[in-house]
C-alpha cells in the first residue's frame, strides 16, 4: 500500500537564539486528520516549533513543508491554509468581538457577509451573543480566549495549531472545545495541539510527541508510550522521559521541609 504524503513534514529542524540552541534536529511527519499532542517542559522548544510552522520565525535550518509548500519560500501561501491560536495574544481591546473577527476574516479575504454570519453563529455557541458589540477591554481572560479560538478557525483552515488553547476557559467551554476538536478531526482537519493539561492531550490525541531539551524523546500513541515506560498515565510517561518524576518528588519534599522549618 502506498504511503500517504504527510501534510506537515519536518526534517532536521534546528533553531538557535544567539549561542543557545533551542531545537536540535526535529524530524516529524503529520498526516491529514491526525490530532497530534505536542508536549514538553517549559523551554523545551514547543512554542518555537509552532512559530516556525506558522511562518513567524524564518531564521532556522532544516526543511519544513506544509501541504507541500516550503515554509520559508511560500510562507504567505502556507498562511492561507492554517489557523493558529497562541497561548498569549494581544487582542485589540478597543474593538468589539464582531469588529475583531471582521478584521481577521478580511485578512483571509472572506466576504463581510460570510464573516458576520460565521461570527454570530460561533460567538453564540460560546455564549458571547450578549457581548458581541461590547469592547473587549471589559472581557475576562476566558472570554478573550473564546474570541481567539474563533479567530483562529473562522476561515475554516485545513491545519490548526493550538498553543494552550484552553487557558482561562471554564469547565463547560473546555468540554465544548474538546468536542469541537473531535468533530474537526472527523471532517479531515489536522491539529497540532500543545498543552500542559495532560488528561486532555491523552484523550484527544491520535499520537503524542514529547520534546525535551530541543529533541523529540517520544512519538507514538498513548498506549505505545505507556508500554514503553510501564506507566499508567501520560503524566507518568512525561515525567519519566523528561526526568521530572524524581526531581519533582525531591522538590516537593524540600517544599514541605521549608514550610515546617523555624
């Protein structure tokens, strides 16, 4: 059987900031319809990888292609087909959700009527109908995150990059986003999902890729990773592969000792 061409292909990806090498030779293929959980400790290189994939960082070595387009040479073409929801983004707070989504939709060359229709429907689904014309300077973090999620998907992209997309959301919104991602997968969308919320990554992902110190240390289904490390949870696998299990136990002991000391 002929192997399917990956929609995202990464070969020997390296990136440095000054003398610090952040990515040390990443190789990864992602296929259409996959949800990939991309996890690692702070500073491991997750956000740097995502920023390279979406075309924000162009100063890297190696080969990166999305839907057959070279990310360096065809960055604008790549951006037409992808959506991105960052962990921390600055919204134009003087705008209303509708104004902001019109601005984003126009960047993707959507017609205003189409943008307004989608925005009203999507904002309603997230419970934001009552504030559709309110300035976002009054919004909570969770409300802003909902607008960001919509802005990253309003153009119906083929590939979606999510960096801590559940940040600030309430329990009901988290459940809704999980259901949306499952439906997007069924529709053939490809999702690269970076998060520290292990149980969500565990339940949503077709494959889990763990990065540590700029290198991929694991790549497989949750069942495969469990079998390799004899762990019962993704949290256990993650700690084992990144050296966090024993270190965290020791730090917890030191924390308790510090609290109880005179």
